[in-house]
């Protein structure tokens, strides 16, 4: 008959791999070299650069056909104003936030900036 015996208590014993007593000293980090870069105090003031103009590659791409976003883009092609797109899209059951976001992307894709002008 074999009987199992419990090992000696390890409550106060240090964990494996950790030495009792002092903590390990921290390694010193070398100072970062500024190879040929002027210090901030000596740098020349920068002139403000103009905002970049959206190019073809930076503009949002049209959505894939057959989904809700493509449906909003089709409405935007047809109606041209945000109010009409929101009204008609709402009647079709499209979320108003999706309508607003996709109309803004449609405008950006077509390079439309600023307010729309309505001629009387």
C-alpha cells in the first residue's frame, strides 16, 4: 500500500529563479546621439505649409455595388443635395448616420468642397 506524503511547506520560500535579498541593478541606457541634427533652440523657424489637396488616390473610393453604401451614392448622384438624400434615404429605411457619412464621402470623391449654392 502506498501512501502519498505532502511536500514540505513552501509558503515562505522564494520563487524559483528569484534570489532573496537585493533587487537586480538596472542597466544604464546610453544617451541618444543626435547625428548632425541641430538642437531645437538653434533651428530656424518653419513656414506654415498649405493644406494638401486631395488627389485621386487620396479621395474615398466608390463602394462595391449592391450594398447600402452604394445605394446612398446612387441617391447622391440622382438628387445632389444632402437634404433630399436624407429624406429619400430615410423613406427607404436607411440609417440617417449612414446617409450622412456616405453623402460626405460622395462629395469628397467628386471634389465638391464648401457649401452648395442654389440658383433661383
